[in-house]
């Protein structure tokens, strides 16, 4: 089973560029989207009802901001938001439970310049980790994907020294990512490719993608007890249309 995740930086903008349906042509079982920048009622039937998929949206109260969605061939047993208002009001979380696994799709906050939203971000991160510990008790694999807005280690961004005081690479963010991994979660890409330099986001402002001056800030992670279901993990930097590229995992579960 293949699951994709992609920060699309505006689902309508990506659709208008003619890029949105490219992943669906490969017929993955599930596609997770972040930064939809839309409420479901603002979208066309073509975007809501892709043939063979059910769609589920959690949107921000503020129009044109944040938002997450999941398109799924498999019918989930349950779909829910985070049930923490300060995060749900920004459309940052959606959870789907299946027979064999729990899938959580998140758009982690950006800590912003000079750490203006760092407290909010770390609060979100800590609440996620606490909740994951509860969900692990289900005995099912717990997969958490999305735009974490954190480059964990120097290998995960092109210019680590230049960015030590910049959002996404602040010490507090990297420390939380280390705490998360040490709590028993596996960074799927690093499991298979521990030394590979590959990025998932490039700034629009500096033509960074052309120069491959990027950051790896999008992840598929899984609880360590379930890492045996992982077959592969990858970064599709051959897919364009957003300032992020899609990422994926292949997993072995009962269909």
C-alpha cells in the first residue's frame, strides 16, 4: 500500500496549475494534503469527488489559511479532528483509523521570525506526542505524516550554519524532534536512507529549487513497535507545483 503526503501550498492554486491530479494518476491508496488554504465548500466537485476516493477535510476558521485533507480509497473506521480548539481552529490535524493502522495527518505550525509562534508550536508538538502515546495503546500501527516545519539535523537542510536562528531549525524545535524520536518513533526516510541528502521544501524567494538549496521538513513517522510494516519511504522531488514536493511510504498491511 502506498500513502502519499504533500503540502500543496493551496489546493486551488495547484489545481489551476494543472498539477493536482498527477499523484492520483498513480492510484495510491491514500493521499494526505496539508495547507489546503480552503474550506471544503469552496471547492469544486472535481476536487471533492475524485473517482475512487473519499475525501475528508479539516479547515481553518480563517479563509485561505492552513487546512488539512485526506483522500482515501480505503473506507476508514473513524475520522476525527484533534478536539483541541486552539489547533482545530487552524485546521492542523485530521486522524483516520483503519483496520490495521491509525493515520494522523498534521500541518505543524511555523514558529515564524524571531520565534514569534514558537510557544504555540511547541505546545502543539507536545500535545501531539502525548496523544500518540495514548493511541499506541490500541495495538495498531500509528503513522504521523505531514509538514512538521522542522529540519531535524544538519543533513536535513542545505545551509545549517546559516539557519541556526531561523524558524524550522531553532534549537527548541530540533530538541523536540529528538525527544519525539527517542520516545519511540521512526523517521521512515532515515530508516531506509540514513545518509542521503534530499529535501522536501525550497523557498520561492531565492529560486532555491533550481539550486537545490532546500530543507527536509516533511515526514512520515511510525511508532517503533510497528516499523516492520514499512517497505520503503521516498521523496518525490520530480513532482512540481508547490514549494514542497510529495513524500511517500509503502507499507505491508491487510487490504
